[in-house]
C-alpha cells in the first residue's frame, strides 16, 4: 500500500480529510462515521472536505497507523488492540478483566470508558500516543470481545480446557496473544480484512470479537456459537495524525475537537441499542449464544485474570512497572 500525498492537502479553499474505516459501509456499525463527517463540515463551515474510505480501502490497521505517523493520512478508525504495537501503554486496556467483569452484562464497557476518559490516562497514555505521532480523536466502544467459533470446530467453548490447542485469531496486541497462550490456545495474528476467509478455511478456529464486529461482516454465515467470556471490552477509536492536527489553523483545530466530542456522545448513546440489535440478528441466523454458569465463569477468571503472578513480566513489558500500571487502572 503506497504512501498517500503528504499533509495538509488543500484545494479550492478546503482542507481534505480522508478517514480510513476498517468496517464496511454499514449503518448498523456504531461508528457514527456519517455523523462525524457532518460535524466536521458543520463546525469548519465547510472548510473541511471529508471523504470516508470503507473496508480498509486505504490500508489495514498497521498501514493506517504508519500513514498517520508520517502525516500522509488524516484520520483512521482503529481498534485499541491493533494500536498497541505503536503505543504499548494502550495494552493496559487489554488485560483480562481489567476493564470489565466475568459476567455478560454490558456495564463493563463503562469501566473501559471511565479509564480512557480519566486525567491519568490523558497524562500518561495519550501523551505517549502524541509522542508516537498519533492524536486521539474519540473512542467508540462496541461491546465485549467474546469467543466466536467457526462451524468447522463443531463444539461450544464452555470452559478454559475447551480452548486448549485451538487456533484463535488475535490482533496486534501482545497482551491478547499472551492471554491465549496462558490459556493453552494457539494464537494466530491475522489482519481484519483477512479474518473472514481465515475462519471459513480453517486457518483459525475461533475469533475474539464483539457481536457488532461479527455481524457487520456477516460472520453469522460461517460461525456456530459465541461464548460470553467478557475478558475485556472492544474499544475502537478514531485516531488522527498528530502532525496534521497541529498543522491546522487554530479555528479548524477547535472545529475538529468539537466534532470529536459530539461524535463521542452520539456513539455512546447508540452503543447498547446497536449491540442488542446485532446479537438478535446473530441469533436469528442460528448462532448459539452461551452464557457460562457461575462455576464456569469462575474457572475463566481464575485461569487468566490480570492479577495472577504470570502477568507480572507482561505488565512490566508494556507499562514499565507495576506502579504505573496500577495508577492507570485506578482511574
């Protein structure tokens, strides 16, 4: 994937904003992409000429992030997990049960948003992202990541032992990979545009994604079951080039920030409704949703929760020290 024209792109009195969205052009996905584009136009008084490219047309998560860093792309929608190779501190949000609980309700999503909205997270993690050339626009939580099995697997995952030796697709998150290694699974890193075919052909057996992720790309056609493990919630986000934002005139920087803040609130207001809708559609298509018993939920928690001693070297690797890790999670 070639490098786009360098920033800022301006023509006929307008600043071009290209948004690379990994999701398809689907109104069911709660990314408020259309609303965000309208807000950018509105608050810039049409000085922003906004174009959205869907299904990763301008590159996968790795390519998009690299383009943001050098300023050859303005904005991209990227999952927190795929951003962690560039901003290791963001791995804090991917430790099992650090941002949620071992139950099926959605309230754990609020916990994740509480952390990323805190001053501590801004001072430590967002500052680190800025230093890596990335500007955090706004977050788009879309439900807990769950274990989704391909039809070829032929069984429902209920307990930790059921996942031993199973090929699980993982993102670029080091913590996610370690989590499945600790569970005895075989983590397989696969870029999102390639995941559908990989599950369909057996390159991987299980996905670790939310129902919104799955329904948006029709995974219900090739999957059989979903298990509520609720290791952590899916925190996607709109990320901008720090260089690009800083290159804008002050009144357009303010317009950009205002659009991000309002888009954030719009997204959160739609979050539960769209999650429930996608779950209902997945069930209608024949996907079996399995809620672990209290005993089974405790087995998952006891096997892999982030307080276990095996996580200490991982915490030190991504956060530097345990004290900093705890400080961020204390938000």
